[in-house]
C-alpha cells in the first residue's frame, strides 16, 4: 500500500501467521476476537478537518466509520477487546511526504465524533502513533510493545480490521 493505511496493515501482517485474518468474512462472535481500529480520526475521516481529510463527503469513509462504530459497540457490549491506533503528530515533527496532519491540539488527532465514546470505554486500548507503522509505534522505550501485549493479554486469535473499507489514502 505504501501509505498511511500501511500502519495498521503492517501490524496486522505481523499477526497473520499467528491468527486467522478475516477482512471480508462475517464477524465471528467468538472469544479471542479482537477489533483493531486504525486512524479513525478527524484528520483522516471528517470532511474538511485538515490536509488529509476528505474535502467532500465520501461514501467509503462514511461506510468505514459506520461499520467501525457498529463493531465497536458490539465488542464493547460484550467486553471484548478493542485496540485503536490514532495518528498523532507533534507540530515540529513532520511526516514526509505527507503535509502536516493530526497535529496535537488541532482536534484532527482525535476520534471522529461517532467514536468519541471509545476514549472512556475500559475495553479500549488506545495508542497514539506518529508514524505509518502502528506496530513499530507500539514499542515503548523499554522494548515492550503495547500491541503485542494486547494480543497476548486477551489471547487474540482473530483480528477484525474495518479499515479495509478505507480508501481515503488513494488521493494522497
Ligand atoms: Zn501521520
């Protein structure tokens, strides 16, 4: 993909060998299923929110947000684990070749309105990231990895990633 979407995809690639990946399958409501949400932030999904946001309403992005919201509700109602990557950048650390986006304090770095409630949901592990690779961005200074720990802690065997619906980066 070679795009922002690769962040979450890279993380999921790493899981593929250990866990079945079901991008197109119906949601299997079985224990051991984890939901991974990638960059459902205003800066990428809310019309007019920033340099990498859609400039006009976009059906595919709307569908992705809708599907993500639906799945997140199902997961949280069942107390099942949700992991959310949020693209977040310091203003003095650009991410070439992309124009400034998701700068801390701009609001672009926050969940889209439909998913704001996730911030306070105990089932959700949030990870702000400042690079396209969500897995790499999950490493702490001590070498531990928040994403790997999430997979291990909840014994995740299947990952659901609704961002496969997302084509927003094709315009970049
Ligand atoms: Zn970014």
